[in-house]
C-alpha cells in the first residue's frame, strides 16, 4: 500500500472543529441509553432527569438533640420568669433526626433546657414555631428534580437519589472503545527485551485515562507493521466497538500505515496537527465511527489523549470541560520554540523570592519521566519562537509542588 509522502499540519483548533463536526454529522454524539440500578451508577452520566418519588425528608424531624415543644407555650419565657413544662403533655425528648409529632412545632437545644428533679423542665427564652425542625420536603419536594440529564453521578448524588425513592435510572451507555498497539518492534512489557524490541506500555496509559473519562476500554492484540493485518484488526473491531484508537503508525516511516488504512476503509479527516509533541495524529471515520491514531511515543500519545479523546468523550456525554487550574510564574531560563506550531512544554516549579520560578524539563516525546516530574504545562503559541528569562508565564497545573 502506498504511504503518504508528507503530512500537512492543521491548526489545533481547526483540527478539533473538523473532527468533532464530522462526528456530529455522523450521529456519534447521540449516546444510547440504558437502565441501571442507582447503587451501581456511581461515575456514570445520566441521560434523563431523575425526579423525587417522595419528599425528602418524608416526615417532620428534629435538626438537633433537645426537647420538642409547642412554641406558643414559650412566648413569655425569660430568665426571671422561666416557663415550666411537663412531659409528655408539654414536651418530649428528641434526638437529631427523630420524628416531631403534632402538636409540637419547635425544638429547644438540650443545652438550653433546665432539667428539674421533678422530671419537669424549665425554658428561659421563647422559641419561634418551626425552629430546629426540618419540614417535610426540606431537601427535595416530591416531583422535584434531584439530578438533571447530562450529570455525572457523584457519591452524594447516589445518596440523594436513594433518599428520593429512585432505585433505577437511565444513564448514557459508555462508548465501547478498543485500542490497538501497532508496530513490529513492540513486545509485551514482561517479555525479554533484545535490542530493537520495545516494551508495549502505552496501552496501560490509554486504558487508565479511558476508564477515568467514561470509556469502556479493551486492549486489542499487538498488530505488526502490515497493512492487511491492520485492516483485519479494524474490520473485526468495527463489529463490536463504537470507537477505535490506534497506537503508532501515524508518521512517515516504513511501518506507518494508519492513515492509509483509515483512508481505504473510511476517510481521513485530519492527518497531522500543528502542535508539539505529537503532531502526527490521525483523525478519521470508518463506518461513521471515530478512529484516532495516536503517535507511538508515550508523551506524544498523552497529548493526543488530552487534546482529542478527552474532549470527544466530554461531548459524547454532553459534559462541560472541568475547569483547568493555572498558576503564574516567571521563566528561570530562556526558552526556544518552533514557529508555526503550538508547543506544549513540561515544566517544574520552584519557589522564588518573587513567586514561582519555572524550569523547562527535558522534552523528548519518549520520556515519561518528564510527565511524572512535571508540575505543569507551558503552552507556547505558534507565532512565538523564543521567550527570554524572567518572562511572566501562565502554567496549566498538573500537580502542585510538594
């Protein structure tokens, strides 16, 4: 099969737009739904709003330990003229969460009650009706929306749903995703490693992020540098999976066949995006299903995941992107970049006399150590070739320095 002889780099924002527009037209972002027990829905995304089947709480309850009273009996209470109450006609003892029966309509904190040897109590200040009593439906009224559609289910949401009487709910089905590691040089990481063989580890990075982001991920077999083998892998996967990820084979080497195979079976929307590291990304469609070819170098693959797979899944679930955390600092040393492409630079931070000092980490696309040691990412725009030392910069945080 003839390989492409060059890669035309598409600006990052345009590549994302072209790819996601094509997926929208293909109907990929219309997620199928399935019913799931609420107790199993943690981390999933609702497809329909869930309404309370009963009020929460469903009875009047006390908000604290004390005595339940009729507020009208305490109107004249003072230190000089305390009001004396008898149990159970005038008050009852209650603990937090207990039912407050009629005719009682307020709860006095136990610390503000004088208990007498006779078994009666004295109160020394009036209390308003409803004070310290949770009314029926204080949290949710019957029929009120507990969670809306397109909501990722949190532990507290599970509690609220069960409180409201929900036992099952409609959630978006997780997209079924397969990742194929490709390259005749790859072997299982646990295997012997003769010279020229590379341990396959990107699949575990992909798997970890897909599980975090809501993809039902499966790792396919190692695929050699053979176009027919890659075609057969794609064809078999299309029967079972909604989305195909491919590791390696995206550049212009002898074994880089991903774009050609995607083109033969479907269409390539973008091959090559103007950012570093990781520019030889392949974005395409086969049978109206997304195919993303990630570079083989692990850091380049990591950026491909962050820039294309994560926002794709956010759109699938109709979730807003999580807000990024940024921190301001100054470059401790000059930084050079390449004009014409965005560069994402891994940096570490050190405290300085006037704020954070920003140091560039060694930037090879194969060096996972740079991601492990990085505190953040500095984005250099495509029209900037260099930044002098002491330049104020804004860092997207990965983690705070310890």
